């Protein structure tokens, strides 16, 4: 069993805060689409969402599979609650003094049931698969190198996340060739950003691991 000092526990809480903040940023700020190379378009979630998957790898590396899965569960519950509160807020009547923000508010937070289901399903399945894949590669490749195990697990889990979300949310809305093109491009972009963030993973591991004791 892992025993944590008070200082180590505080570090774990900070890690959870980073994890959840990155997840909420991806789910809300990700509505913005920016232009990218080769006339493609990219959600700004590409900056925050890879952090979510890297954090589970870091936590798994230091604290083990059980704690990594708890992070995933925390993310799922938080996202489900956020969506529930969003629907509740949208259902409440507007005061006349606040109606200046009504159109923008409804556009930003008025996600459909289908989008909400897509987001939750993709997150839960892909994140648990990321944890499973990470420890599979750890068993096959050994303790080192971390970056390779993280990359391989993210390569698989990000493909799952992108595919599940896009299919549930947009199948029948976009033509199949367009949908496939979007899935592939967004998957590759997220994996590339994950690689760019890899040096930060080593900082995170160093920040956490020195105070963990096994009993």
C-alpha cells in the first residue's frame, strides 16, 4: 500500500486539480476552432486535452494503476455533473436584467444530449484504455523509457477517444469520408501535442515520486 506524507498528499491534490482543469478547458474552450496547416481546422482543445492523458500516465507511473483509475473516475463524475448543471442552468428562466447575455450563454453552454453522451462515453472508454495500455507496455517494455510507453498508450487511447466522440456526435451529420478525415487529422494533432508535452511529464514524475513510500 502507498503511504503518503502530508506534503505528498498535497502534491497529489495539485495533480488532480491540473487533470480536472485540463479536462474542463478541453470540454468548454474546445468549442473554438482555429485555422491550421494545409487548410485544416483544429479545436483549441488540442492544447489542453493531451494533458489529461499524460496526467493519467504520470499518476500511473508514480502511484500505480489503482490511483490512475481513480483519476479517470473523478474526471467522469466531474464531467457528468458539469453537464447536468449546464442543462439545469439552461432550463432556468432568465431575468430581464440578464437577457443581454442569453443568446451567447445558450450558444456556449447549450450542448445537445448527443454531444454530451459522446463526450462522456469517449472520455470514460478512452481514459480507462489509456491506463490499461500504459501498464501493458510497462510490463512488456520494462520501467524505461517512460516517454515511449506514454506515447504508445496515447497513440491508441487518443484514437479511441476521437473515433468514439466523432461517431456518436456526428455520424449521419457529416458524410463518412469527411468524418474519417476529421477523425484522423484530430487524432494525429492530439498525439503530436502529447509528444511536445512529454518533457513536462518527466518534471511531473520528479515532482511526485520522491515522497512516495511503499509498505
